[in-house]
């Protein structure tokens, strides 16, 4: 009897604890329960994998649009990353960091505002989602924008929760801002000249950068730097940042047929360095440049290519005095940053265009149609549809003679130039029977 009583006394607290544990697990979200029972899980494929992949694709679509890189479709946008080179991936990475900076600044301002209002906040951070809706809310309607950045990059939404937010509300706001800004500047400096070879590299870097503005990391950083100020020890964050940077550049040696080694690009020929000012350009990119700038025949001495670059720059910049108008293609002109499109993305030159100058003037189909219509309006052309027709080329020669516009040096009388285009449209706008001059 005594033993049974003793056993019941031992069983009672055990059953109570077991019951509490069951109640605890039953009150968890599905994610909480999964992690509590299975950890990270034993199956590589998860039902959430597809959703996470879709989230990354939507996120990259928006970031590519911010970076002025080609996208297609309606939202969620699709970014055409298959042909990206190192420069394009670098633009995506920088645009992603800028997007994260914007949301991080709004989050820090919101934290300071909440700290001034009351000591506790709602775990869902509804006001943050409303404040930072931005472009990503379009990609994922109804989500909290600050959390969606994390979700798109594969981080759990619980990254932003009430526990850590309450902890941050106890820290002086300027300390938080100085800590986060210092960490962001150090990160950007470390990755300033990083080389991104594929989407996985950019996801890795953006995930690392995003973590700098999560409540957990901010809390840890503030505590770590405060401890370092007292002990004189260097905070581990600096060493970890160096390791993150090295991990991006690591090229793993082949240990099995399934692994592919990344070999450095073959050295560029002198012609590449003469035509394109920048690093990591190859002969293949020089060939693409020639194709897109209407250099159709072989150009062993680069003379045609250099002339084509000058024509293209004259057409793009017009009479504007630009530092980029130097007879060579730089990173900005190649990728299209600040321009409508870069040379790499404008596509092959149409057969009817003779050179890069004609391409710039006539690439818009509306402009070519207006040009041909103007030739007919002033009665130097009776039939013809585009500048590829012999009749149109003959009419261009006649128009030059009537307008007193000899072809510029190195051009033919039948070539379309910007000055002839403008003069012809001006002539066509005059009353019927007027002269060009």
C-alpha cells in the first residue's frame, strides 16, 4: 500500500508534466510543432519547398526591375537570369541590398516610434506591414512586407516576433541605429568587389545582409559590442564577416563526376581591352557587342568595332557632353544602368540597318515608319516600307541633296543619320510644296 502510494506520488508530477507538454505542443503553430518533434526534418523535399522557390522567383523579379534588368510577364514578374554575367548579378545584389536598407530603415524608425508610444507591441507587427508595403506587397498581396523579404529569402516569419521586439524596446534607439548602420557599412565594404556567378550566390549574400536587421541579430550585436568595449576583445562579428566573404569566393575542387569545377575565364584578347573598358570581359562578349552594333564582317584590327561604338555613343548622347562618351564601352553602357537598355540586351542588329548609328535612330518601329512616311510626304518616294528597300535608299540620297545635307565623314549619302531624320520630319511638317531649306 505504501509502495502504491509512493508510486502514485511519483506518477502524479510526471503525468502533470506530460500533460503540460502535450498542451504546449497542441497550442503551437504547425511550424512550431514540426520543429519541436522533428527538428529540421529528415526529408530534403518539403511541401514548403515549392512555395519558398516561388517566393524567391517573385522577389528576384521585383529586384531585377529595380536594377533596370529585363523582366517579363505580369506580377509576379519573371527575371531573365539565365544569360546574366557577373556584372548583371552584381547589379541584382546591389538592388537587393538597397531594398533591404529601405525596409530596415523603416523598421528601425517604427521601433523608435513604438518605444515612445508603449513598451509592448503586437507580435504581428501590423503597422510595419502597412508602412513598408512597397513593391514586394505586390508580389505577395496580404503579407507583411518586412516579413515577406525574409520569407522570400527562406527565413522564417518568426524572425520578427514579440519577444525580441520587446527586448529591443529596452535599448536606446541611437545605439540600435549606430549598431545596424555600422554592420551594414562593414558588410557592403567587404562585398564591394565580390563576384556573383549565379542566383545562389546572390541569395546567400542577401540572406546574410538581411539578418543584420533582424531583432535577434540586433540584440546580439548590441550585447556583443558592449561586452567588447569592456573586455577589449574583438567582437566575433568581424571574423564571421570575413568568413562569409571567403565562402562566396570558394571554388570547391572536383571530388566526384557530379561536381563541376569553375575555371577562370580565358584571357581576353587585346581587341576586347581596346573596345571595352572594364574587367572580366571576354572575346565572346566582344563578338556580342559587334553583333548588336551591326558589325557584320570580320574585324581583325578592331577598326569597324571602334567606329561602331562611336556611332552608337553619338546616337545615344547626341550633343550632350557626357563622361561616358569616350569611344569605348564601359560597364554602364554594357549593362544599361542609367540607360533604357545596355548594349548586351538590345539584341542583334536588323539586316536593314547598315550601322550602329542607323540602329539608334530607327530602332523604334514608329520612328522608321514616320521617316518613310515623311519621304513620301515630300514626294521623293512613291513606294517602299523600310530602309531595307532600294527605293527608300535612293529617296534618302535625293532628300539629302534637296536639304543640302552631305553625309558625315565615313557615312554614305544613303545612310540615315540623326540630322537627316530631324530635317526631313521638319520638311514634311511644312505646307505642301515647300522646299527643305
